[in-house]
DNA sequence: TCCATAGCCATACACCGTATGGCTGACGCT
DNA sequence: AGCGTCAGCCATACGGTGTATGGCTATGGA
């Protein structure tokens, strides 16, 4: 019904948010404007508003779908310390793929408030494993997420020395600090001694 | 020389940045515009540019003077755990007084890169006290700052439950986590047993 | 006295988000 | 076949933004 004069097919929210994300990746949050986005889609700026309430809503859509599609490692039965590290690594990797997106997300934590998100479910599971008591889960997970978020921001924005090895060491320090910290929180849940390898294969 | 027609005295950088900070406090970073600021000072917008290169530079001035004026507790000889907590509390209090300012600062960590800032000097001193080896000071302090920054952002932006006691508990959790984490990092520097109270009074 | 210049301002440009309202053409219904 | 509805799109316009350009004016030094 009255498809764009310049394009063949009608717009879709999917197409809009995909292109918007690309613009953000290229030029940061500031690099995304409704007008540029429309130009990129070969469409009049006002056409976008038939698929999205406003710019803020568009950003919300982009961020929350990114949060929903977060790829985190499953429970592999390993010690919680290892799983916590794996979670942090995965989160970090995801964030680094779309820094501007996560930057906006970190400025608007309410977008990932939903406790059913895979991020929180995973974090809760690991913290339970670590022995964090149930009533403290919410608080502890919030604090941990705040920490990781802070680290990601610092890495994204700051010029942490260009040396990627140094960044790696910083990340390692952060993880060790968090892990020890959680151990300290829960009284005593030190890492179990690595079991003697069953010689197989 | 050709003072403003509408005002008596000439503008000063001091006056500009003070008013700008007030606007930020009232309406966030978005609430500060060169035009509003000029209106507030009863001056033409372009007059500002004789005292400041551009908006970004103005923000940089505001943030870095705030960082330089950070009021942190002095070395009182108490255990490093207590001093670390006191540092965090002070930082947190400062940040909460001007959330928008610190929000911008956290988006531009390069502004407080200077290792001679009181923030870093204090943090280094405490970490040395905690036994962090010299070559790790930079890394560790960066990580710790990232953590605190993450917490401040979460508290500022997120709707951490309105209950201030709950926020307080969250802060406490964060500090304990960090402290235990640092203890874990440095091998062994547990808190010294509190000396038996000399019964006085 | 004259001039350089600090301080200020008027105008203008390019950009932004978006309110308003109108066009077009596909669809369901009679 | 005729008609109305409405999704999709677009043209125009408004009020906001940062700031480049260039001109005015009063003051200090020479």
C-alpha cells in the first residue's frame, strides 16, 4: 500500500534497526540521526516514524534485542569461578562488537532491567553456585554487572594503552578481583582443588 | 573593553563554568546548551566563544576542575581496608553531588588521565599499603576506578530501588567485594585483628 | 592622537528531532 | 463495480542545536 517511491519493498522494523546499528557502529551514538538513517534507507525521514515512536524508542529496540540475543556460555558443570570468568569474557566480547550500542545501554540500565534476560539468569545461576544467599542475589548481581560495565566503558572510551596484551592483563586483574571478592563475600567457597585427571584419551 | 551591553562586568571563565555546572545539575548534560548558558549569563551566545574554544572544551574545563578539587580523606594511619572504603565513600559522595558532571567524566576518562591527580595519588598510596606490587599499581587502580565508576553510573542512571537503605547495602556489598578482591590479589594481606579495646571511658 | 586589540554581538549555515497534514494505492465489504 | 479505510510514505515547517564569519566598540599602550 503506497510503497516508497524510491525503494521497491516497504520498510521493516528489522531493516531499520539493522541499518541504525550499522550507523552506530560506524559513528557512535552521535553518528546515528534519523535523517542519516532515512537517507541510508533511501526514504524520507518521516517514514521512519511509522515504524518507530521516536529516536529513543528506536535505540531501546536496538539495545533490548541485542541484550536478548546475548550469547553466553551454558552451564558446563565447571567450578563457578571458571563459569564466572567465561560469562565475563562473553559479555565483554559481545560489548566490544558494538561499543556504541552498549555504551547507550549502560547509560540506560532500565532497558535490561528485566530479570528474565539470559544475562541475569546466567549470573544468578553462577552466584547461587558460588553460595551467595538468595536474598542477596539481586544486589550482588547488580554490583557485579556494574563492575563489568565500568570496565567495558573504561576500555571502550579510555585509551587504555593500545597494547592489547595490557588490556588483556587488565581484564584478567578485574576478573580475579571479582572472583576473590565473591569468595570473600560468601564466607568461604574457595576453588576446589583440581581433581586428579582421569587419564583418558 | 567593550563590556557586554546588557551586563555590567565582563565575563570570566570562572563565571561561565560555574553557571554551566548549575545548568548541568538542573537538566543533565542535555540541559546544557551554549545558547541557554548565554541566556543565563545575559549575553550573546557567541560571546562565550571568546573564553572557551567550544562546548567540548567547556565541559573538559568543568570536569577537570571538579576532579582537581575532589575532597578525599587524608592518610590517617588506619588499615588500608578502612582507607579504601573511606576513599570510595568520598568519591561516591562527590559524584552524587554533580551526577551529570561525573556522567560526562566517565564518558571521557581521558580527562582524568593525569596520574598526579589527587584521586590517583590517594588510590596508589592505599594500594601500596595493601601490598600491591609497584608495576601493578596502574592496572589495579584503573580496574578499581572502573568498578566504582560502574557503580556510580548504575546508581545514577538505573532505578536502583528508591529505598536509600537498599542503595546503601549495595554500596556496602561493592566495597566489601572490592576489598576482599584486593586482598585476594595480593596473596595475603588480611585485615589485622582489631586490637583489644583499651577500656577507657 | 592613533591604533591594536579584548570583548562582545548580529547574522547565517548546516544540522537535528519531529508535529502536522496530505497523497497514494491496496484491501475488504457491499 | 463502487466505495471507504487505512497503511505507508512524504513535503513542509518549527524550534532547537553548535559555531563560522565578520563587524562593532571602548580601552590600553605608544
